[in-house]
């Protein structure tokens, strides 16, 4: 039964993708803006569904970070609405001429952005992804099959009903966005199998175990979003007040997101002066600090770090602290223990900042800015499905533009090859 249902979803998605490819930018934008309007009108219904999911999560004794990701309130739904409206007004990524040239034989070449086709998105219990992923796929002309976490199913279905309204009202194919409601893991297996050639790409968004399973079992290309082991490096030429504020924001604004900083690196030449100031603010905000021997000797409020604390994604008010000898040691440490996600340097020396940004091999490398800017909305993409930490096809925030491929359109005047 599940096999037949998944096969049917694949066929419907393939047919829908062919129609979306030809749909106008105006029509695709309209579907997204109508869905946003419907979500706003159904705010109470969505919150009620979310409360049922949150209640069940608490009964199952899931972590506070998990519940924070799951929770929707009035402001977070307003944020979803704003995000969808932003995506709806983004420039159309399709049909854009990426390059053009001619050959001596007179052939004219154009490299043009086109949709990927059908995308499968597997994500854990972050219900805003239901809206963001669907909108980004519509914006980029792709059909999408969503498989969210079972812990957020009621919330996701309430949002999906609003998306479906926008799609149908804009006269796009109803199967442009589909959602898997089965808790049976077999459904995921069929999706990873490619739905008999009807799926073009799989995007996992979640923890290490989810991504590992997708990478191991997928029979179609995977655009991976790995864990966010993010660092803030305070260089000896950092402005102390800026360093304190940026470390605090990077760690504590929201501890459960992938852009939250998990490790503070600080130069030995400024640690005596700046580290206690940073510790003051972090401890007052409720953060536990685990450091190396040098960090502990500077501030005894820092407890001893375990070996496992280096290169760890805490997703909690816990931060590792390490004193380093300089930028070379800092960048070596980040490239060894980081996940290639997001890292930041705090310094008033632009040459050092440039050196850091060229030596750190991460998708996002910041200078004098919080790691919590690792978000597609902050990049001007409207939203993102995730932060791609691989190096093929797309890297960093994956917005609508990153969900396109390209083809070569060649025009001649009767040329024949010798």
C-alpha cells in the first residue's frame, strides 16, 4: 500500500514539475502570497494544532531545545507569513541568463537557469520548514514532496492546508507540493530510492543521524545540511565591547539553531583582559562554559572541558572555550573540529580578517558579525531550506536560486560540423 502510494506521489510530482517549469513567475508568486494570507487568517487553527504537538513532545520528555524548534506562537507565525511574502517578491530565478558567448563558427551560446525538477525534503520537527521549503520550491519552479517529523505532523498539516489553498487558487497543479503523512519509515525508504526515477534531488534537514541515513541510502543526489559546529574567534586586536556582544549573541540569541556558536576561541594576548568580560555576560545569560586549562586559569568560573566537548554541537546553553596562540592555531582548530558551517572572527585588523576568511574552509565565514546571521533571510534570499555544508552544486544558505540548475541554449544559422 505504501509502495503504491509513494509511486503515485512520484508520478504526480513529475507531471506537476513539467507544468511548473512553464508557469509564469507571476503565477508562482501568487500561489505563495495567497498561502501566506491563508496562514495569517488561520493563525489560531495552526497554533491549536501546534499545541497538540508540543503537548505530546513534553509527554515524551523531549529536550527543551527540541521543543523550542517545534513551538509556534503568534510571532513565529507572523515570521512565517513575512518570510513567504518575501519569497513571493524575490526576483524570479528561472530563465535568467547566466552567461553568453559565441564561437568563431557563428553559433550563439546562452547558459540559462532552469528548475531541478522534483525535490524530496526530509526534515525533523521544525514546522516552519513546511512553509519555507514549499515556497522556495514553488519560487524556483520545482515540485516538492515533503516528509516532516512525526512530532510536528499536526502543525505541518495545518500549514500544508494553507499552501494547498494558495496553489489551487493560483491554478497551479495541486501536486506541486505534497506531504507524506505516514510515520512508517518505509515511506522514507521509497523516497530515498528515487520513486522510480521521478525524484531529482533529496535534501535532508536535521541532525547527524538523519543526514547520515539519507547519505547512505539515497539513490539520487543529496544536498546535505550537516550539524552547525560554529566558532567565534576573538583576535588580539578585537574591540573588547564588540567581542563581548558578538559572542553573547552568537551563543545565546537562540541556542537550538544550527547557527549558534558552540566554541569560543580567544587569543592568549587578549584573553586576560577580554575573557572575564565575556564570561560575565554568558554566565548571567545562563550559559555553562567548559574550557581548557589556560581558560580555567584566567577565570575559575569556567569548568574543565572533556575531550568530547571539542567539536561538539551542544544545541544548549553550553559553550566550549579555548585559548589559542594566534590566527594560525585558530584556523587549524576550526578546520579540524568544525563542520564547515559558519565561523566568525572579531578583529579590527582587516588584513587578519581577510586571512581568516581565506583560511577557514566553511560555507559562511564572518568578520565582526554574529554567527546567528547564518540564515537565508539575512542573506536576502527570503528564506532557506538549510545551510549546505558540502561543496557541490550549492554551499551555504539554500534559497530559491540554489534550487535551480541550468541548460545551454544554442542558436545557429544552419551550421554543420565537419
